[in-house]
C-alpha cells in the first residue's frame, strides 16, 4: 500500500482527535486507502474533451488528498443550537469522473448553464442543513483552478448565478483550511466576501461564533486565531 502523504497523515490525526473528543458525538468517520493521485490525470482531455486546455496546479498534482474517501460528521453535545461539522472528500478519480450537475440544465441563462456545468464537487454535505458543496471549476484559466462554494441561496453576484460564491482558496488550501476548522458548518464563508454581518447570515454567523468559542477548548493544540480574525473582519 502506498505511504500516506503529509496532508493525509494530518487528516488521519485529525479524525483520531475527533474520535477522542468526549464532548463530541461522531456519527460518521471514514478514512479510506490511498488511491491514484491527480497527477495520473494530468492530461484531462480523455476524461472530458472540453478539458483539453484545463491544467491542474502544481500542489493539486503533488500534495492533495488521494484517499478513496475521507469524511466525518460531528455534533457538540452541549449545544442548544446544534454546533456541528461535516466534510466528505472523495478520491481524485471520483471528483474528475462526476458529470455536470443536473442544475446546469435548469438554468435559463446560457452563461449560468456553462458555469454550473464546469463545476465538480469535492466536499459534499450529506447530513448538515442547509446542505452545501464545495466545487472546483474545470475551465481554462491562468493560475490555480477556482474554488466555488454552493450553499445559502442568497449568496452570489452577477454574472454568476445566485447560490454560488467564490472562495479565496486554492484546492489544496481548502483541504488545509478544513483541517483547522474540523468542518465546522459554515467555515467556508470565512474565505469569501459574504456579508456575515447581515440578517441573511444571522444563523451562520452565530453558529460560527459559538463554534469558534468551543473548538479551542476541545483542540487546545490548534490556533484558531486566523479563523476568528476572518469572522471579525466580516461582521
């Protein structure tokens, strides 16, 4: 079996710590075997002819998770407002092999159709409400591929459809940030320009505030200051 890469080792440790946290109810936890890395799919044209000129960035090829699946869902026992976290990251081949979202066909605007058809989910909620997906945008561009969050329907701005917002993270940076956040519901908004101080985001903001109060006590080895600073900057 291939050895785990540094990021995979960190995820293994993170899952162990989630399991050991007595204050959490862990309803899902999986850590699969290493599978083929993105580097094996560097030429994407045979997966989708539209991807002939799409290029995966260097860290995505060398440093990203390769596991068949890594996932968790947890809830804080003493939380009246259900502080919880979730993530599910499939293997590189599963991410690349997914077809376009059926939502693309429902779009009336041609640009919206094209945009949504370019997205491939790589972090998918199955338990938390509202549901969310983090997507990599498979399109030709300079630099790393864009990461788009699909969640609260009030987010977004033209020319992009509502319900989608761009993250200030690359693919591997997303996987690294998830390690710190433990998948705390709504953490992705901290890396967007979402107006967390508005009424539309009251529930998200309050759960992030409470979660970032609780997590340091559960995981004192981690420094959650960067996440708290991002939340404060977006009030």
